[in-house]
C-alpha cells in the first residue's frame, strides 16, 4: 500500500486501515492542535526523528492497558506501603515532557524534539494533554504524559528520577481513569515493562470499536 503524503493546508488523514504492515500511514502535514486531535481520534499518532519529516503511524495491533486491569506486583505493593507516595496531575506539563525527552536522549535517543514539545504544550493548553507526576517521600520520583480525548487516553512517554517512579505514575493514572470509566490507555507499542503492568495486544477491529465508543 502507498504511504500517503499530507500538506499543511488540508487537515485530513487516509483511512487508518491503509497503513503499512509496520504501521506507517502518512508523511508530512503539521502538528497543529486540530490535526493532532483528528489523528488521535482515529488511532493515528506522530513519531519521527527531530529535524526530519513528520511520520504518522497507525499499527494494526495495539498494545493497551485497561485501567481497571492494571497489574500491581507484590513487590510494588510492598514498596508503596513502605513509602509516602503523593500524586500530582499537571504540576508542570512542560517540565514533565522535557524530563521524558532528556531521559530518552541520554539512553537511546528520542523522537521528542522542540517541535513536539511545542505542539503538545499547545494540546495541553487546549485541554487535551495531561501530565501525571509521582512523589516518593516528598521528592519527584517520575511521571508520564499523554493525550486524553473523551474516554480514551493515549500514552506518549514516561520518565523516572527514582526507583519505580514511572510505575507509580502509571498505577495512579490507571486508578484515576478507572474511576472515570475510561476505555483504555493506548500504549501504542509493546514493551516488557508495559506487559508487566498488565498490557495486552488488541486486534484492530476491537481497538477501533473501543476508540469510537470512547470518543463519540
């Protein structure tokens, strides 16, 4: 199937199911709030190297965590009991996202460049991007950020400053979303870390039905 080319004037996307086997759907366009909202509402997200052309992805199999099925290991429960844990939402979205960027840059490189930071801060100001931070014994331990549309949450990145920091943030997020009957946390791709937290693959048809239910 062809990879579709977008321009900056017309805000549209091809049908998500037309994506390549690896999930690549389109190139180009921009990162405006309007385009990002249209993308996420159709299971599409941007992922590209800073300074290069924007790439839009839509994997046919999605890796999801259902908020009420978050897995908290025995060792994690012991850790939570042993420490004073505090959770904050939207403490400082820009700082949260930048910490995610810096941690990835130090390890394996990152897709979070200046253009992405600017775009997601605009989403935050529009009320669609969210950050969660976890504190252990009064010190920032870790956090995550993502996009919330309707009853769907699309996770973007996490960081840890201390032991279990990102896990604490994810557990807290799942608890908050579970209370609000969110359909899923879209992790986009598989990692062993997310599998241990209760993640599972969902076929495209099931994902699409959940997405439409959650964003309608």
